[in-house]
């Protein structure tokens, strides 16, 4: 198959969801005894039948994480470059329909933000924009990477999906990784939440990781936005997508993120609630499914939750995040994309990790320029 869409179109959402709910305790036990899990095992571990086995899953997840990653935690920080956006998204504070002041950082403002973050110790940065090709298109992103690349060991972006040649251009200029979340793999629900703008094209977004793989991007980050649809089905399709990509672009590294809907200006209530227990179950299921995958946790989650999850499978976290352009040093009071939950300082997060016998890693030593 040359595109994930070909595989994706052979699956039915409702049938896949039903098959997850039909999993039994026996199938969960069988999955827990395996060293190499397949997609059916993953379904069992995210099913309601796995709930009584959560403690066992957490213990095994912790052991696998320590085995593969040691007692380490990678630190990264997002830096929002712009809140300009040409899309309508029901769940996002940057949505075109929200009447908010729009701002795009200048070179001088970018460097001011970078100076703040470097003083905190960060060496892994995530550049984020709204989706506005004219204001923050490929040339703007390329320029931002060029002016900061000497100060970070790796640069990740979370921006609008691009064409393959555009990703190739950014890689040539220092791009390390790209995060691109499908939001939901439910085609009809996706359309409901993205009624206008380039993001409304479900298939173009679905094909983005294929373009990234062909462009030679070093690492691809996947995920769904939990709350738009049933988290179990979206997680299954994320796992399906991951396995396809790993087989097709085997030189590439991969990560999974776990964003839950958070409040924002004119916010959306989740259609399907994902509890803390559900999220722990999912994180452990992904670790058991793939012991090498990087699992990332943002400041969307609460202080208490993050304190507990750092030893159960997560390998990368952010701290002191601002989700508005210029939020660290330029314009702290401008509108955020969403409200963060864990507002502790970088220093407090580092101390928390040390208290749990975790070594903080600021630099990805595998990156090469």
C-alpha cells in the first residue's frame, strides 16, 4: 500500500468499536502474557474488560519503560508563533470565527521568547502556529527554524499539513520532527468539527504522515483529540496508523500524544468523556503494544495526574507551557489556544521528576545535523 488511506478504507468505525467492546477478560489475560502484541491484543487492553487488570497493566508498563528508556524523562517546550488561522474548528480558541486579536511574532520577538526558554534549560522546542498559509506559510516557518536552529538540538513543528516538497525544504533547513494529529478518525464527526478551511479536508490530513515519511522527517508524532468521539476507537485507529507507518517508513522514529479537550474561549464540551482512569489505561496499553515508542504528556493534564503518570509509561513531558504567541516574554496576557492545567514552573517540574528518581534529559543525543 502506498498510502495509509488504502488500509484505513478497509475498516469500519462501528464494527471496530464493537469489536473492542466485545473483548473478554480471557483475551486481556492472553495479551498480558505476550511479549509481542498485535492490534487485536491492543483492542483487548483498551476495552472495558481490561479495567480490572489496570494495576497489572501499569506494573508491566513501568517495567517496560524502565527497560527501554531507563530512569529518564525528556523535557520539551512549545513556543507559539502565531494565532492566525483560516480554519473553523469547534474546539479551538484560534478558530477563525472567534473574534480575538491576532498576532504573529516578528524575528525579534521570536528571539526574545527563545532567550527566555534557553535560560530555563530547554534544548528541545516545539514551534506551533494556527493554520494560515499566507501569514504563517512555509517561508515564515522556514525563517523561524533558521533563526533559532543554532540554539536547539532539535526543532519540532505543529503547524498546518504541508506538501512533501515543503517538508523536504524544512528538513534541509533544520527541521527534526513534526506532530500532526488526525483529531478524530471518524470521518463524519471530523467534518462536523472542521466545517471550513483547508483542515476540513479529512483525506489530506490523513495522508500527511505518508508525506512526512517520504520527505525523510526524522520523527513523526501521532495522536487524537480525546472528547470528539469515542476514545477507544480513535486510539485503535491511531495504533493502526502507527503500525502501518512503522512498516512503511522503518527508518523514522514515532511518538504518541494524548491530548484531552481543554476549555477555551467559546469552548466545546466533550461528546465522550475520557476519565483519568481511561487515560492511564490507554497509556499503559500503548506501552505494552510498543515498548520503543515515545509517549508524550503535555501540561493539558493536572499536576496530580502528571505526578503519577511519569513513572507509568510516559517518556516526554512539557512544562511551564504558554499557548499564546509571545506568552513567555512578549505578550503574556494574549488569548491562549486552550487553558493549561499544570501551571508549575520548569524548576518545580524538574524537582518533581528528581524526587521520583528520574533523570531530566534536555537534549536528544540521537539527532544529527
